[in-house]
C-alpha cells in the first residue's frame, strides 16, 4: 500500500512539473508580447484553491490533476480592442504564444538528455558516437516475460547478471548461447540488485515452438555513457529528433490501423514510473524527458481544445481575414475537451484492467 501511494505521489509530482513547464511557455511568451495573463492554473477546474493572487495573474490549484492552463485576456474573443488582449495581437504572435508550451516541452527534453549525457546515462554500448566515455559496463535484465522460469525464479527488470554457474560473460549473445545448451538444468545465477548480491537457482526451459532453452528475459549490454558538453548537447538533440520521429510514426500507424494498444493513460504512465524508479534515477530522468516530449507532441495535434487545435483556428482567421465567432469556436473547443476527457476515462479503464 505504501509503495502504491509512493508511486502515485511520484507520478503526480512528475506530471505537475511537466505541466508547469508547458504552461510556463505560454505564460512567458504572452508576457513577452504584452498579453495579460488572468489565471495560471495547475490542474483543470473546478478550482480547489487560490495559491497566490497577483496584480494581474491569479495562480490556482484545481481538482483534476492531469493538466493545467493559462487564461489569457481576450482568448475567448472578448476585449479585442484592448492592447493587452490576446485577440488584439497579430496572428504570428498568437501562434508563437500557443506553440510556446510545446517548445518548452521539447527544450526540456533536450536539456534533460544533455545533463544526462554529460554526467553519464545508462544506455546500450552499441553504435556509440566518437568521444564517448564508457564505464560500469554490464549485462542488464530489461524485461522479464510472464509465466517463465525467470518470472517464477524471482528475476527482476534492472538486475545485472554478474555470472552464471561461475562463468563470466561480456555479451548478451554469449549468455544466450550458454543458457540455450542447458535446458532443464538448474543454474546458479549471481545477480547484482542495487547494492545487493543475490544468487538465484533457475532452470531454463524451451518455450513454445522454439528449440533453444531460455530463462524468459530480455537482456541488454549497457554502460554508463558520458560525453563532453558540446557532444552531449548534440547527442541529446539527435536523440530528441529520433524520438519525435518514432512517436509520429507510432501515432500514424495507430490511426491507420485503428489500434491504440501502445498508448497509455495516467495509470499506465504511473506503472512505467514505478518501473523506472526501480531501475534508478537516470531511468526515471529518461522517462520524464519522454513524457515531456509526448506531452508536447500530443498538444500540437490539430484537435479542438489542444494547442494545435487553437493554432488551426488562428490560421483559419488569417486565411478568412476575419475571426470565427467566439461562441462557435468556444463550443467546438468544449466539445473537443469533453471528448478528450471521455478518451482519458476509457484509456484509464483499460490500463486498470491490464493491471489485473
């Protein structure tokens, strides 16, 4: 029970930080262009409490914790003649303000990866760039398949295999070959779990139609890899671009095939957070960067109620040279918001079902 509460608390802290970063992008860009910010809210209404009431901006805490918002003066189409109104600003400034949250999420991802690559992050030691400094090389279990000898024998993701039956190994393939030839034989596996050494006795078996004995684990040869700061920034930027491409490809494939099994909601993210926390701080940092990037990409999609949807309306206004009636736009955004909440409920229900 304590572990569950800790996981939920950690997840909400991470989500709150990322939402604050996203919304601060909107806030900072609006203030830079002289747009009045009436409210800065963490979470979605109804309002739970007023954190601070400034001269111009009210900072609030709201009951629905999965998001946040900034309320700009004139965002609903009112006060269009006031110089500090969002509606009174040129289209290009409004697009920058609406896209600033996404920019902050991407910038934060690059920053986290840069820090990680500078100090050293666990990663695969294959295909590293020149200038990489590798230390603490090890063979790590990154996944344990259910209903396998490894699952029954107590292996866990994050365990490092030190030796098997007294033999040392320097590659994943050498372990796989060693285990494959010993089906049904109980092996002594020395494992480093955190700072503790553990010895497990497990017999590999042949699964399904295979002809090789396995424990039922996914292995990766990893090391703590660090770079000089300029290379760390380059690697961080390159990694971010690769992840953006992968996310869009996954999203495109899901839409084409109408299969969204690979996407998770708050409960699924919380589960991943718990696993990352078990693996270590830098794994948690990596997950935080990935969530930030996913949050930014999701928000830029042209869906009503999201930043991308609002940008679409601003672009339509630019093409038509007159704005859409505020009540029409607000109604569309409200419908989009309700649909998103409904999808959130469905995904959350599915994630809860997967837990059991």
